[in-house]
């Protein structure tokens, strides 16, 4: 199993363990992020990467 797949499974498992309202909130936010990325193609993906890196720095 790749490191990326292991990370994805860990995140999905963490989300699955959330209370239903929190799980629905995460799923809604993820859907909205996917819409923004799709609407802006490469720019959306780069913006997502930028925000992710900024959040890691704040972390």
C-alpha cells in the first residue's frame, strides 16, 4: 500500500468515526472544495495546494 493510500484511508476512517452531523459537514465542505477546483481547473488545484500549504505553516 502506498503512503498516499494509507493517508487517505486514515483520513476516511477518522471522518467515519465522527458524529453524523460532523461527518455530513465534512462531506459537504469536501463537495464544495471539489466544485471550486473543478470550476477553476488548474487554477483551482493550485489555489487548493496554496491554501493547504498555508494551513500547514499555521499548524
